[in-house]
């Protein structure tokens, strides 16, 4: 069972995890958020995805829709333990087997509902 909702963006409560390679994320940048300063959530099983704009949700849908992903190896100035893209920070096994299909279905339904409201 999945669930999705949006909350008014709060810089003290919400963090942008997808716009940077920093493990802890960065503060939300409202200038790039064209959707009215909302933060979007999609919960599937025991994992909750958080997006600061609908473009990030589109990026996640695009990523999850592929079964096989290219290598993520990239130069990182020797900070390999602290400098990972958002795809590399997803929990191991999150997108395996039928779980990937449930996540993709939930993300697509959330996208439809968020664009309607």
C-alpha cells in the first residue's frame, strides 16, 4: 500500500536530498521551486521519498522506470565516502524485483495527483 502527500515547505524541517551530492542534503532553495514552495512525499512500504519540486519526482520516475542503470562512477576529488549522487544513496535492494514495480506505480499515481492539485 502506498501513500502520498504534500506539505508546506519548512526550512527547519525539510531538506533537499536530490540537488546535491552531500549525504545530509542541503537547505531547500525556494528560488528554483516553481511549484509554490511545497515538499512532496511518496511512501511505499517502509520507505518515504521526499521531493522539493515536481521535476525531482520526474527524475525519480525516469530512474525507477529503467531496470538496468549505467555505472555511477565519476571523479569526486577524493571524497568518495561523502560525495554520492542521490541514486547511489538509495537503500540497497530498494528497486529489485516486484518492489520496483510497486514504487513506479506509486510515483506515477502521486505525479498525477500532484499535478491535478
